[in-house]
């Protein structure tokens, strides 16, 4: 029993997309982990295909649909080639970063060049969170991984990924090596990855920190990221597998969200203007991850803990628990799950900029994804084995539902007329997923 930790691509700023991707990935991850505990896996010289279709819906905001296909060819003797294809389409209303106000607020869509063209404008009613009601996005991504044995106890993995959106393109590569010790009960692994992104925001790239009403835009931007992961996997007993990873990554370049602005507020709580957000042009993150998985005749469990810290002063803790119960015939199971997450705010996060301190602000972002919050995700999955198909080990049908609730932490002393308004509302979302492995 052994686990070959992948080099993990640094997570992007879009929390909703991370949630969808993680949930879809669990379709194959749960199966793989249960096999690791039980000591069994796919038969050699076979093909296996994992498919999933997820629907994600936020309360009053974004909705999305995401189909995923994973294809794996096992050549035997530890050599495999895997292909992943993902498409997602998002639409709905996306917060633009501005605060609610007691007055009507008017904004331009990203393609707008001023606040006078009615076809490019949208308004927000008093007391409501400003959101762009015409938000939509599509993404197509593909990844390829090749795992091959170098010796009887050494395996290497080579991989690459490409992701395309109409305003974003990303390409990354990774390589890792794993060495077995202690009669293959201990595995040490080391992996590195590199990523290059190009951004071409709709309407141009805003000048960070510039006056929103001037619509100062420049050409496209780029960012680079590199990461390293060191891991150890230990077979503790016939039914107990433990994994521990340390990872670090560093991104440089354009790290702003080009579609986010921040309100400028006077002492009476009135909005006097807006600025485009400004973030540092580099970010370094470090994390530690521990997971333990155990299996019995008709049940298995997995508990993972993760701690992350970065030089933006964001610290986060994550705990996730999965339980699986098989019914008497052991061809159907139920898998409840619980995930808890908490993070502190970036040192430059603020829901607004004070008009009195406007010119002294170096970095500023009102993006709630950089603020302090905690979140709970409750999930339930049902799985059913399909009949064996010739020489293959059969497949599986699964269905999952997850409920996500995010609560803002911290207290903001809103000035004047802003008192009584929900300036940084939380978030509720639901995800439905069906999967088929054959």
C-alpha cells in the first residue's frame, strides 16, 4: 500500500471554482483511497474512465455546471497514463467589491469605457450588495499525467495541464519522484511544479489603485508560480494508512482581480468614489497536511487536517472527515462528509477605504475571499457497484449532495449611514453531482 502525492497546483482566487473542482475530484479520490486501505486497485493492462457532472448554485449569486472526464490506462508494473478533461460554465451575479449604500449606485460592465453608455451600465438598489448581474464565464482544461517505474522501488510522475478562458490562459508542468522503503510500507516523495498564466481582462487591465471613473486600462498581464511538495506515506497496519505533506509555492506578477473595486467612504458613510483594488505582486504560501485513513470489513474513514500560512498574513485551518458504510451485500454504500474551514484576513483587506486616508493606502482589497471567515460543508454520497464487464473489475455509479455555508468573522465599525447594513454578507451554496466509473 502506498500513495504517490501529486504536486498540487496553487489554488486560484476563485473560491467557488475551487469548491466545484474539489468536489468533482472526490469522485475518483474516494475510490482510490478506499482501494489503498483495502490493498486492491485496478487490474493491469486495462482502461478505466471516471465521469462526473456537477451543478453548483449560490444563493442569489453564481450558478455553474461542470462535466469532468478522467481516463486512466494501466499498463501494469506500475506504469499508468491519465488524462483529465474539464469544462465549466458559470453565470449569474458576481460581487464587484463595492459596499452597499443608502443611495442607488451605478456601475459599468467590464467592457464599458465610461459611465454614460446605458447599454454598458447596471444599477444597485439602496441597501443591496453591488453585483454584476451579467456575469458569465467558461473554462476548458486538460491535464495529462504519466507515472512510470524507474526501479523496483522508485517511481516517477510527469504531468502537464492547460486551462483556457476567454480572458485567461494557464499552462503548468510538474514532476515528482517517489521511493519505497521498509518493504514498501514507507514511501517518500518529492515533487515540483511550475505555472505560467496570461491574463487579458475584458475591456483591458485596470491600473491598480486608479480612480474607477477614469477607466484607466493597460494591456494584458502575466504571472508565474512555482511550488514544491515533500511527502511521506506510511502503512501503519493492514487497515491504517497515514500521509503527511509539506508544501510551499510562490507566485509573482499580476495578482489582482481585475474586476474588483473598493468603495471610498467619508465620515458620514457616504460613498464618494471607487478605486480598483491593488494587491502585492508576489505571494508565498506554506502548508502542512496530515491525513489518516482506516478501513474495516464494511466501513472506512478518513480524517485530514491542513494548515496554511502566507506572507499576506492569511492563516487557514481545514479539517475534513469522510465515513463510508457498505450495506450487507457490500455493493452499495453511503458516505457522509464534513469539512470545516477558517481563515484570517489579509493584512491589506478592508471593506472600504476612508476618504481621509485615501492617498496613504498602499495596498487595498475588499474582496471577501481575502477576509476573515469560517465555513462548513456538509455532504452525503451514495455509491453503487455496477456488474463486472468481461475482464474489467466493473464500475460504479454515484450521487452526491453538498451544502456549503460561509460566515464572515470580525466586526466592522461602519460609519454614519452605513450602520445597520449587511456590509459583508456570508454565502450559502449547494452542489449536486452524479458520477459513473467504468
